[in-house]
C-alpha cells in the first residue's frame, strides 16, 4: 500500500470546463429531436472531485452547494450516523473535549438529545472518571445541573449561588454518598455559617426518575427529589427548576444509549505512558469511546497508544486525530501491529487550526482549510468504512450541512456549545457591555497549557511554551437542549433542499458526482448573508 495522493485536476482544465471523455456520446444520447440538449450536457457547478482537486484550500464559507429535486418532507430526513465503528447516533453532533465545553453536564445533555459528549482530560484521573461515571449512571431524563455540595457546605453557599436548594453528599459530587436536601428558605432564620447538613429537609429519595418526577409534581414545596442507587449513592435528581425548563424544550427524541440503556459517553485521553492507567480507569467506569487528543495525530505516540488499546481494551472504540490529509488517514488506518498485519482506528477526527480559538495555522503555518480537509480525508476513510468527525470551523447550521455533505459522519462543536448552560464554569457579566458571558479557551492557549493540556501539543517537557490558541469569553447561549434540536432541524431542511433524505444518500450523490457545488466570491458571500438592513435582530431559534 501506497497512500492515495488525491485528484490531480488542474486549475486550467477546471476553468476550461473540459467534458469527460464520453461527453460526446452522452450529448448525442441526450439530444432531443428538436435539438435541445439534456441536463447532463450543461451541468451546473462542479463535482466535489473537481472543486477540491485544484490545489486550493477552502473553508466552509468558500463553498456553496446546489439544490436538488425534492419529493419528501424535511421531517423525513434521517440524520442517523456513526461517530465510530459500531457506535450509532441519531443526531450527528458531538461536543468537543475542551475544559470550557465538556464535563458531565454537557455529556449528559448531548447524549439525551441524540448526540455524544467527550469529557476533556485537563483533569486528574479521578476527576475525569467521576464525570464519566456520572454520565453512565445518570437517570435518563432527570435534571443535569443538580446543585450538589459536600458535607462542609453552609447556607452562605446557597445565598451566593442564588440556587433554591442543594443536594448534600459526602464528597460534593454525583455518585457520592447521599446525605440529604437543604432548602434555601430553611436558612432564612439561621446564620450564614450554619451547615446545610445540620438542617436537612424531610425529602424521601427515590430509586427512579419517574418516582422522583411524581413526587415533585405532588408537592409544590419540594425543590429537588434525589434519585439514589441501591447502595445509597446519588445518581441524579428531579428538580423544580428543570421541570419548568423541560416544558419549554423541543422534543429531543430518543437518547444515545448503550446496549444496557445507559447514556453513551466519550472521553479524551493523551498518548503518554501515564495515560494507559487513565484509559484503564475510564474503561472500568464504563466509557464507550476514547478519543486520542492531539493537535497533530500522525505520530508514533498515537500509533503506539492505538496498539495498546487494541491489545488491552478490545471492546472500547478509539478515535484518532487530529488530521487533515489522506496520507495521515492512511497512517492511522494502517498501523503496523508487529505481527505482519495492520490495525486501524475506529474513527478519525479532522481539523487543524480551523477552530475559532485555534492559532495553529497562524503560529505554525501548518493545517488546511476545513472544507478541503473534510472532503479529502472522508473520501478516503469512507472506502475503509471509517467514520470521520469534522472538528472545527463550524459557526452555524449551514456549516454543519456542508461538513456532512462533504463526507463527514458527524460534526464536533466547541465554540457553538461554549457559553451554554451545560458548559463548565459560571456566568459573569461583562462590565464593559453588561452582557452575560462564560469563559472559553483553546486547549492550545497558555492558560489551558498551564493547567496540563500542553501534552496535547507535545510540549509538556519544554520550559518555553508556544501558544496555539487564545482564551476569552462567549455570550450566554442558553441550553444545548434547545440548540441541538434547532441545528438538527436546520440540517434536515438543508438536506431537503439538496434533494437527499439521509446522510447515506448524500454520500452517494457526492461520490457519483450528482452533488454539485461552486466557490463563492467575497461579494457572493456577503450577498448570502444579511445585507442592506438599517438594523435587525438575528434570532436563531424559538
């Protein structure tokens, strides 16, 4: 095996619009009696092979897709896909393993709306494992943002957080030993330093989400009803605030669950020797898929880790990356096992320097336009049956449609989900604008590297660290439980306009050259957005 090198169509040939060798025969065959030619003789736009074979690197905004004939409704479009071999998702969206994007709350919410979350690894092993366990043990449909505190917590914490209740466990985490529920209203006559554990409300814990839901509906004074395991550990809770929120949420459909009915959960890991113990602990916690988190995945470190996972944890799926070329894809799907055979990853993550907070292309001059990278890697990986995750460069639902149409199996979002209710961190008010924001940072930023993500960039042993990302803030975006159904519905409408009723159909159209597209000039891109308005309000969903 020699790795595929891509299409060599030149710019000159593309501009001339040279017909295929059998064009004359097709023209004669399609010519009507009145001399009018058929549509195959004057096709609009270009095939993906033509467009991406020029040697130019394109972003999603550079490309526009052409519509196709419609004979079905948007509600009939299926977005079912695979994030890795054998792991199916109903919604082709996953959250990025970034420390300002995905911890337990995000992973739970993403799985419940049909996607998947990858818990970041800028954490101790115990912390990451606790997040994975929280996802796997979470009662489907119960509240995610449960206010859990430890036994030392006082009423001052409730006052500061503005929450009306707190569930107390021995260690302040989901999965900890359940001690009771405290209500803020019970502390009005007490000192702020009074411990919650000394003033617990009379709330009976339940064993299922349905029982907890019935209890809180029956008693309007209850703020939270805990859900505990048989051994007394906190699994989750039904809360009044989540009950009210759920009434405003769109129908999420079926969640992403494993064979045992538990929510699917992914986790990021590194490629160092110490990460082998991390992987072992994550597997014991029930993780379904691990993603090898590296800015440049075509390395001996990553190949060695894939071989280790295959030998030690054969039932766990592993995703490799990040990559942007066919050659890199070849290397990660043909890893020498030392026994005369080869081993492949179960999925590939595509993107290098295309994220909103990533500066790899600027600092290191290495990467590729995301639309070009997704097309070339996906076209090769698809021949091997390896799913591809398009990671980075996604700013709106249109970008999601383009990524999936160009061959990606699903789309990984960081900035789109940062600032959501489920993202880690507290909201603050920007003093300059009065806007409610949350912190968002690239894992290549110095701030994240100082916390431990430098291993992702192979620079953990360097005294001098070069940033490949930035840190900042993003606006409050509300809950991903609203956002993801909106993006999924918009994607269905996009596929309807393309004339395809599923991702599989879109790939067939792509491979057979019936999915046509063009590049947009700067003026065309401006025309495609809002323009000629004195003022307007852009509301994405309602």
